[in-house]
C-alpha cells in the first residue's frame, strides 16, 4: 500500500466519528490492515472514461437527467463554504455565493461509489487547508497532474455567476453556469419527519452559460452549507462549512 493510500486509511479512521463511513472498532493495526487490503486494489488518480451512474433517484422530485449526447468527464469532491450576508438584524441571510476547492474523485465514482457517497460528512469536518496540503503532498504519488489530486476551484464571479475552473490539474475544462434544477437534499425530508434541523444544501443541476469542455454539472450528496434561519445575533458576512460531490458532463 503506497503512502497516499496509507494516509487515506488513517483519514477514514480518524474521521469515522463524524461520518457514516463504517469502521470496525477494536485494534488499530487490524483496522488499518483491513482497510489497506481494499485500498491496495483501488486506483485513486488519472481515471478517464469514467463508468459511473449518477444517483438521481435519491431525491423527490428527481433532478433532470444529463442531456443526451453528453458523457461524464469529471467527478470531484468540493470542500469549502456557502456564503451569506446579513444587512439587518431582522432580515434572513441572503445567499452570496460559494467558495470551494475541488478534489479529484473520478476513480472513486467509477470503482467505489458507495464509499464516495459517504465521504462528504467526514470532509466537512476537515479544514480545506489540511485537505489541500495532503492532496498536493501525496497526490503526486498517484497522479501525474501538476495539481496532484486538486482539480480546481468553484466560486462566484464578480457578476454573481457560479464559476467552475478545472484547469488546476492540467485539464482545459471550465464553465460559468446557471441553475436549471433543484431538489431538497434527502436529509431534509428526514429532518422534517423528525422535526429536526436540516443542515444540507439542496442538490442542483446547472448548465453552462460559457466555457470550454463542460456543458452540465450536478451538485449532489451535500453536507452542511445551510444558512442560519435569521440574522439575529449575526453580523455582516456568514460562512457556513460544506462539502459536496460535483459531477461534470461534456
């Protein structure tokens, strides 16, 4: 098992308390060895021609499917903040965009989708700086791309338009986008049934307004990112930690 896979195994162990990822309790060495057996056969970088199924059936209503003629080009894990602002104490927070680092997850989507879908709650508990450092430091082992396992950035431009830049890792793909489909995260329905609080932002489908190589993107398996319910006791800008999967088609 190479260094990156060893670090991933350790990451799964130390973040298990904040994630539905199932790790057997007991001897640390035994747990690492058991995880290592699976990771030894797992390719983590440089995956092309991804064969993976977008899990749209988990929301009600379902998001529209990818347009005909498009193929899956990238799957990434986004980690960052959903941003809001409060102008008055009596007002509700107003969405102000997002900022996230995008990490390569295409190999996981193709070979271990269930593991991928369980990672966002764990990632939300790890700082972006820590994830970026580990990705650059160890990603070179499994990826020849200049950015290691960092694919790019997601942010909103000066016009308030979502921007996805995947050119960090050597790709030429980028896009500005607009939302054409929205569905409540599955956790929202569960929270409603239990009268609990919902903390996960909506699942989205976005289409390209401008760009190169990309036509559509889905935000799914979200964790966190929901604004406070009111601006009381809030001042100015608010950053809410979140993580999500992004599936790009072109």
